[in-house]
C-alpha cells in the first residue's frame, strides 16, 4: 500500500516536472516558442483579420529602407504597386513562427511586378538577418530602416505587418503574429493588385 502511494507520487511528480520543463523550454527558447506558435497557426489560430481593415492615408515620401547591397527603397516611389511591409527581428519568436507562412505568400507573389515585399529587420543588422534567412531557407528580401518611420506605420511592436494599396494607403495593419498563407489573405492581395 505504501509502495503504491510512493509510485503514484513519483509518477505524478514526473509528469509535473516534465510539464514544467516543457513550459520553460517554450518560454525561454525562441525556436521552441516559434514551433509552438507555428503549431497554433496551423490549427487555425492567428488568422489575419482582413475584414476589419480600413484604408488610411499616409504620406510615404521619404520613408526609406536599404538592403545589404546598399539599394535604397523609398515607399513614396512605390505608388502603383501593392506593398507588403513587415517589421521583424531574428530573436522574436512570433516573427520566427509566422515566417514560413510569409515565405509561402512571398513565393506565390514574388514574380508579380505589381507587388513589392519589404522585410525590415528592426535591429538593423543585415548580416545577421540575411544569415538567419539563409539558415532557415527563406527567400525574403531583408532591409533596414534608413529614415524616420512614423508611428502611424510602426510603433515598435514585433512583428508588425502593413499592406499599402496602389495609391499608397494603408489597407491592412496587424501587430503580432498572423498566418499569411491563409487563402483569404491571398485573395485580399489579389483584389488590391487588380484594383486601380
């Protein structure tokens, strides 16, 4: 009887210990947290809410980003194109979790001349960001900030994703993780591409 109670106590504590260890790993290991969040995305959590999107005018002239080749993009020069702008960091677990879905979206639209993708490393470390993309086998074009970015566009929350329509208006803004490989999101982008 005593032996049975001891065995139950050990079994209960082992399960609790395993649970606590797993919880700590998810909390403190960025890749583990990213895998956990990615799993939640795959079962339907974190869908971007495009229904609540409102069109918002903003002056994009002078908002600049550069890549590792020194090429500079000014958002004001991209009128006539749909722009997917994402602020992220290599150490950000939600950013890491949404990148597979973003990479899938990018692969779908990368050859469309009417769409521009800009992935801004919030730390501005293009060497580290490009190495991260290479290691994860993502094709995403990485940039860093080269000018002041108004709070209307980026408040510092990672990840932050915006979509600008062809007139340069904010048509979608989301702070936090989202699944951008969702079919509805692809349809949303296509509507913006064909709109005048």
